[in-house]
């Protein structure tokens, strides 16, 4: 059995309106039926763009938001049904690392106090002396000097603060650590330090991670399995290398093609799938497949009416698309959107002799894209929800 | 590369980086205090307040004459417009009953300070409890908590809707004329101000990531409120308390002026003195000027310090 | 002659009793017509301050600007404020990172666009409105006539950035300065905006000064790349040259520390140690030395100068540059 299993998790936030008495006028379907399994000692990467519900899903695992429906099973215990006090005690086994390293540390507590807080809450350590010893050991593990104890969060750099955030999770010796955008607030040169630290700690302590991030390159680097979310549900899930080698879902294809690679040689050969329209509002999700309003391969039948379920297509690859096989085999062509070169056409280069056909060699293209449709972004049918993107808030 | 040059370069690098020693263990409060110390406004305010407090504490023992003794009764004829101004034996002159104004000012300082501090404390403590309860209920109490908060806040809104002086007058009218009345009346006026301020501040902090982090650590809700939310919500309340001392003194003076203050002539108070002087303003303006200037300078001191604290505690200026 | 020539630009904050800090410390670069030049660096490297200084958008008090910046032969810093204002918006325009805070929240998009047309192009009434709709259409905003009446909060992040670009290109500027234009956006929206910028450059011949921290964005867009560290250009080269042979240890380390989408899983990252706070003053030596594995005694004695240790036109500010090409071998051809 997997260490952490989510089954049909839904988190719906009511939208309330009213002068004196609040009436529920609708729901934001932040997470709308997600099932996934995280194996012990592995890293599950959850990737998606803002508004896809990945952060809410991460918080729902810790019950920091109420779960509307479904179960979150950690090591045989269904967290969704635990009463408050038991859930509080269970949180020791599930910890979280936050995106904003400064904002997630209480500015008025020093490091010792911040790191003691969780231990006190769970009755770890006889006295402060014992706790301090443990904290010192953890600080050493995350690469901070022990004289950090008496200092305050604002006296550290961004990378060091994130180390403190990781140490805070580690002192409780959790089974699973949920990392919500652990590096996106950090400078590029510092991100690698934190990524390496997370990997080292996993090796050393056998930790299980659920990493939530928007940066596909980071997620791909760190994860064993990747789940791609779109508008509250998983659209694709596969082992990291399989997902990269052959993304099956149109959204994953577009997402992956959009990530720039810091290498002109590679960029010159890549193509980008440009999606049309904006992300629909999660308060008013499209019928059928949530992605059909923007999908470059959307078909007239099924896509708008029937919601595709995640189905196994072999090799641990799960995808929620009616036409995944047809798209992969090139049977279907683009119906909207645009495929463009990743590199600007007019870029002035002195092309190196070994690379005469810039942008034309298709065999290395990571995402194989069927014949480009002669359509531009302008004559698209605008996605309906793009008209009121703020309504959900 | 030889070992010698290697240590050399490390040493040189250490020298160059050593110039900016990182501070160790300075809490936000201490940093705010450091900023406060370097603010001219704060120092002027603090000096004024210190002088005022010293006068209030030791003043009554330094009075050259008893403040109530009508020693020079025979020299003052209010009906004929004949008053005695400053002179060698009476530095501030005499009041309308022939009492020494200087002695009365010294004794009055203590009363004024007492009114300011006690009424602000009443407002602060009551406001803190109400606002804290409301804020805690709203941030971590779930649906039921939101309802509790809503009820408390509507009540506070009602209090705020009344003009503050009218509220004070009503309280004074119910309780009768006394110094205690003035203190309570002025204090009650401050309650909704503090309550709203603390609640708003707590609500803002309640959404912060570190509160979420504490929740995910499994910290108990009560402790999240006391150790995470409240300490971070105090800054505006502290500033407001300082500023309130100034308004409390002015409002107490206003109530006294309206005749709701302490009727006991044995205990002079600046507000009462100002009220009494009003009748004789045409012939003896100085009788009003002394208490008025006293009130203004004191209020100014508290305001200056409060504003300086607001700046020092502003998280945007950190660093 | 270049369209924009920046020569030894310095921006110093503080002074007059307060501690001075130099955000931009002698930055020089050129932008030609139809060229895309990248200013790349992490927070605190001075890239945004440079762009604001060029646009004349820095506050007048509390800082001093030194050096020269010539736009089409005229010195920007000696120009009269009104001439500068005329230039800004018509000849040179800027796009910011956060489109929401750069748009006036209480004025409809249409009014904000027509205002520019009225001010700089002297258009009026119906003509201005038509042109505004045309501009929105040009930047790929669907249903422009209706969008003109909407307020910024009614648009999505990507649409807002498009609207901002529409305003920036309203007068067909010759130079567009884009300060992290896609950082606040999702990656699929980023792809759309980058495509739009590419079109502008290739079709209209607009020069683009691209300011970003994302080396990936630079790789497919810029002709010339300047890498900034602590207020100075540490490396400057054409995009192929720079990515194939990063020669300054900072640029080299940066490229080695970024997780790449196309790198096989399990390939370790080589982070740069420390943070931007670990630096020494340029006057004492190389600001990057405390984080550098290659620093020598020579790095700690005086400011290193730009040289061309590898190839002509590939400038590197380093005493001990990376010349052994370890990086080039790693990259699969």
C-alpha cells in the first residue's frame, strides 16, 4: 500500500453574498476529484499553473482547508474523517514547507523559538535544553550555523530562511513533507542549493515528498512521479522521464513546450504550442473536459459533453483525454491554437558550422507536434470565462 | 597553488567581507527601539513627557503654597475685574479666589496625568479584551467564530457611531460628577477604537503564512493566538495608546470644561482650571493660558512620541 | 550608430549623511535598431534600476545618476524634462512586471489607450477609439471593441500584459524596454507574450531591451546578452557564444545550477554557494569572489576590468575566467 493515498478529493469553497445573512450563491471548485498515490521514500511532483488548485490540494492533505468530499489516507488512517484534536496530533507526521520563506516565519520569534513551537505542541523533548540539542543537530543538517538560534528571520537571506522552514518541518520527524513552491521565491543561483538540500535529506532520512510547483523543470528534476493539474483535476500522471519523453495530454504538451530551455541550440529546434484564451474560472468550469475550451486538439464530439477520467495507458502513464492515442499517433490535427518556433526568427547569430539548419531538424523536437494549423491567436473563439476571471475570488 | 597563497587569499577575503558584521539576535522590538532612539521627534516627545511625569510625581511636594489656600483673597476682586498677575511671591499670579496659580498648576499636573493614564488604560484593557476575543474568533474560530465576531463588531460599530463627546457626556450623566466619572467616560470612548484596531490587525495577521505554518505544525489554536497572532498585531495598538493619552487629556479637559469634572476644589485639575478661568478671560487671560498651554504641550509630547513610534514600528522601514 | 548607447551608467542611492549604496555601477551596452538585448541577473543586480534610469522614472531626490545614455544621438540625462516626457511613450516605451499595478484601476482600458494616442499622436474622438481597438487587436486581445470599455481588474493577467503592451506600442516606439514582462505570468501565457514580443521585433523592427532573471527566456529571444552581477556587467556576448561558452564563473555557475527540462533526471545541480549578500565592494576586488570557487589573490585587489579572453566581442570581467570548456562538453549537441 502507498504511504499517502488521495481518493476523489474535492475541495469546494462556497461563494457567499448577502447584506445581513450570507447566502451561498455558488462554489469555487478549487479541487474537483483528485486521486493519487505517493509511495514511501519517493517524490511526487504536482505541477500546474496558478488557479489549478495544486496549493489547495496540498493544504487539504494537511486539513488546513476543509475537504468537501473524498479521503486522504496516510498509512491507513483517513485524515478527512479525523476529529480536530486527533488531526492536530497527526500533523506531526505530515509537514509543510512554504513558498514564501520570510512570510512563513513569525517575524517576532527567534529561530530557536520558531523551531521549538512544533516540538512543544507535540510534547517532544523533556525540556528546552533537550529540544535545543535536537534543533542544533537539525540546523547542522540543513546547513545553518548553530549561532542562528538566537537570531531572527529578517537577519537571514532568502535561501537561509528556506532552510529554516525545512528545519522546522524536519524537527518533528515527519513521514511526508509537502513542499509548496519550495524554491520559486528564491534567486536562481540559490534555488539549486535548496533543491540539492531537499534531495540530500531525502536520501539520508528516507523522506517522502509531495512537491507542488509551477516550474516544470524543477518538478521534473526532483520528482519520481509527476501529476499535471488543470482546473482542479489531474489531467495526466506518469513517471518523470516518461512524462517528459512523451506527454500524452494536450495540456501537458502545451505546458512542456512553453517552458524555455536555457540553451539556444535546444531552443532553435523546439516548437511551442500556443494555447488560446485564458484559464476559465474555477467557479464556473467548462462542461465535459475542463480543457476543451483551450485545447488545440479539441473535437466536436465528446470533449464538450463527457468529462474524461484518468485512465491507464500502460507504463504507469495515466491520462484524462478521450483522444490521447489519436493525438499521439498523429491522426488528429490541430483545431485551434498555433505552433511557433521557440526561437525568434530574426535573431542575429553567427551560426556555428555544425548547425546549418537551425529550426528545421524535427527529429530532436521533444514534443512532437502534428501539422500546424493555419490559424492565429486572433481569430480564436475567446474562452468564455476569460470575461470574468476575477469572479471566483 | 601553494598553501601559503591559499591561506593568504582566504584571509584577504575574510578581511574584505568582515567590514559588515551581521547583527545577531536583534528582535524587531529592539530594532524598532533603536530607530526610535535616533528619531528627533521621539526624543522631543519623550523629554516633554518625562518633564511632565516628574512634575506630576514630585510637583505636589514642591508647591510653595497650599493649592487651596485663599491666602491672597483680599487682593483679588473678580467683580471689579481686578486680578493679580505674575509677581515675586506668586510666579504665575493668583486665581479668582486668591490662590497661588503656580501651586495649583503643579498639583493639577498629577490629576491630569492620572486622568490620561487611567482612562487610556480603561480603554486599552477593555478594547484589547473585546478586540482580541473578536479577532481570535474571526481568525481561528471557524463559522461559529465568524458569527461571534460579527455580533461583537456590530456592537462596537454602535459605540463608534455615537460622537465620542456625547458618549462621554452620557456616561458622566449616568454616573454623576466626579473625577472617576471623567476617567471612565473618557475610557469608554476609547474602547471601540482599541477593539477595532486590534481586531483588524489580528485579522490581517491571521491570514499570514506563518499562522498557516503554525497550524500545519499542529500548534494549538489558543497558542497560535497568543504566541503568533497577538504579538504581531500589537504595533498599531501601542502607537494608538500613546496617541490616546494625548486625546484623553484633551477630552478630560473638555468634560471638566463642560462642568462634568471633579467639583472638589481641593484637587485642582488643568481642565477644571481652564473651565473656571473662562469666566474671567477678558480681565485675566493668563488664568486660562497656563492650564491651556500645559494641556497643549503635554498632548504634543504624547503625539510626537506616538507618531515617532508609528514610524519606528512600521515594518516597511525595517532594515 | 546604435539606437541606444549606455556608457558607464551609475545610480547611487543615499548620500547626504545617509549610507550610500550603488545599485548600478558603471554599466555600458548598446542596442541597435531591430535588435534584442538582454540584461540578465538576479534580484539586486541593478537591472531594473538601469531600465528605470533610462526611462527617467527614478525619483528625482535621494539618488544620483552618473554616466551617459544616448538615444539616437541625444543625451537622455541632459535633456529637458518636457522633451524627456515627449520621448517617453512615443520614441521609447516600457512594459513592467506587474501589469495590474501599472494600469490605472479606475479608468477603462480604452480611455487609457486613447489618452496616449491623443497625447502623442494628436488623434481625437472616433479616430483615436478606432486606433485603440486596432491596437488591442494587434496584441491579440479578442473582441477589442468590448474590451475597450472594461476595467483592468476585468482582464486576466495575460490580457492585462497585452493591454500594457498595446499602450507601449501605441506610438510605434523605436525602443521598447521590457522589465520582467512575463515573470508574473504562467508559463503558457508567457509563451504567448514572448511570441507577441518576437513579432513586434521581427515585423516592426522595434529594438527591445529585455530585462529578466530567466536565462531560458533569453536563449530564444535575445541577440546580445549582458549578465549583471552587483551592478556591473560581468559578461557580455551573443546568445550562442554565451550559452555555449559561459566564461565568467558567475554566468558559468548560473547555467550549471538551473534545473533544465531536457536534462535527464538525476543529473545533479551545481549550485553557487552563498547569496547575493555575500559580496565585497567592487572597489576592493570582484564582488563575486566570496561565492566563487576560482578566486585568486588577483581577484581581491582592485576592480577587475572587462576583457576578451575567449573571443572577440565576448567580454568578460574576470581575472580567472573559465576557459577549459567543461560546460561545452556537457551540453549534448
